[in-house]
C-alpha cells in the first residue's frame, strides 16, 4: 500500500492512497470464511455452504467493507503519524476519484484535507489589557443583608392589617341591600393580599382592617374584572365567575405578617458558619467580601472576551481553504442552511479556537479529573449561593456535584470551563493588567452593542 501527501496550497492538502489485492485479500478471505460459518441455506448443513456460493452472494459487499475499513484506518493513522494539522475530516476528491471499483484489484483513493493555518500567538508583559473590577456598594451590602434577614424571618399572627400582610376569613356574597344572599357564594378560609388589589378605592377598604371586622367590597371591581384572580379568590372555575359583579363581605379571622429576622448571631452563624463573625460590622464586611468574590467570575468572563478580541486583532485574519470547509460542514450537517454570514461567524469561532489552543499549549495548561470535580463543586456552590445559602457542607456539595458528573455533556462543559478558568488565570499573570473599577451598571453596559450604547438601533 502506498500513501502520499502533497500540499495543494498552504491550507489544503491532497492525500492519495493506492492499494492492490495483496493489501486487502487476506481480510476479505477471513470475512468470507466467517460469513460461511454463520450462513444457513436449505440443502446444506450450517456452515457448510460452498465457498463459491458464499463468494457469489456476498463477495463484492464483503470486499467493499474490508477495503473501506483498511482505507479509513490507514488514512487516519497516516495523518496522526505524520502530525498533519487537519481541520474537520478528509473528504473524497470528486474530480480525481471515480470511487471504489469492485471488479478491479488495484484501487486508488484521493482525499482533500483542510489544513490549519500556521501562525504565532504570543502574549506577554508588553501586552496591556483592561481588567474590570465591579465595585461593591453600601446599597449592595444593604440589599444582601436584608435578603439574609428575610430568609431567616418568620410568620406571625397580628390583630391589625399593614401593607404586605395576608388576610384570611369567611367570604359571603351579598344582596343589593347588603344582606347575605340566599344560596349565594360562601368561601370558608378565603385568602387575599390587599396589596395586590388593583382598584385604589377597593384597596383602601382594607387599610385599617382588624381581626373580627366585616369588610364589604366588590371582587370584580377590586381586580378589574380579571377572571383568573376572581376565580382564585372565590374558589370557582374561571368560567363560573363571568358576570359576577356583586358585593361580598369578608369577615376577618386571621391576619398573618411576615417578620424579618433580627440581625443577630443566629443569622451570622447560619450564613457564614458558627462564630466566623461576631458583630454587625464584621458581618457586613464579610458580606461585602462575598459579593466581591461573586463578581470575580463575571470580571474574568469579560476579561477573556477582551483577550479574545485583542488576540484576534493581534494575530490578524487567518487563511482557510474556505470552499473545502464549506463542503466539510455540509457533509457533517447536510440539512443545515448555510449562508455566507453564518459561515464567516463559524470561521471566526474556529480562529479563536485555534488561537486558544496555542495559548493553552504556551502556558502548559492541562485539565485533570480533580480540576473537573472542583469545577463541578464550584458550579454547585454558585447555585446554592443564588438562594443565599453560603455555608454549605462539603459533603452536600460533593453529592450534588457527583450527580452533575454523571452526564457526558455536563462533563464536556465543565472541562471547557476549567480550561478557560486556567487560561484566564495564566493570562492575568502574564500581561500588564489595567485594573479599572466600575459600577455594576457600567459593567453591564460593556456588553451592549456599540450602536445601542449610543442610542442607535443595532442593525439586524
């Protein structure tokens, strides 16, 4: 067997594979014998069908299968052994190759190969890149402290209504004269929150409500005819409340109020662990520290985007065998529509992928199992942190992260995140960082399109 590779251009190669009968016949004979052993035909004992008949029935298909197996193995082993930097997969050269000829002993195959462009991706102390650090404000700390006191709050029964309280009582439909309607709607344990009443006049009726009061109001007016809200209050189906415009009397039986927890040692311990902080000042300082730490992944994400833009400009536009890459993409996804704009975006993503590979190699970045597990643990920790749960036991984090690692697509995502995390850390140490503190609003505006930031409509 003869394999030859030649450069058609800097970014495209032609791989030629020539084989004769001696290269594949042994495999074909073995496959025919295996087929004979399994073959059953009337008039012959199992495995005793004449070889000539086996050859006649299956010879060509077996020959094709064995040649294709050998061809595929040889092509990819040659590419690997000769370290050909290939993009995508080899595609048959339609101009040179007529295809497999089952009647001929000698076969020649031609493959077009897209080559990765050759370039340098250097970055170091002479390169200056801005790193945006989000400011932690007193307002942020106040809001987070309030969130913690709310999370540790409780409900209690009170005698008089205040905004945000929940009222529960007996609801009775009334006649026009204010008397209870015979056979009318009666709801035991009706629950409502007056703060969500839409009509101001109806809402005002509850402003001074106390336990034992009978409050006369009109649900249809209160909720401006919203059938969903009215049906929920009256415990009826939506279609059953259409046309109901009567007054109702609500006898207040219970008023429930949510009371935030005091900012005390119990809250300190629940959020950060026992005796980590001892007073409000220490708690606020620890909250500020946690908020600052929670913003680091956002800052790192923006930094890596800026590194990408910086390196793409520094490296410049890379050359590709575009027509061949279009064929490869079409072969991989034959039903996908592909316009020029989409293809160019694909090339841009490919360029960054190749640049990133060189940077990963430059910094000697490797991802081990321990890195993936640590990333899963941090992802789990971040999920709990969204609900204000900061002091999660290691065992619980480990159990949740193990569940994440059971999914292949999740593992692939975690590997990519681990690579990006290590790459970000390496570049931050290598380049000249231009640290810049910004507010959260200023930071978010960094992600807006340039035209939108100027008050213009972005082009679609």
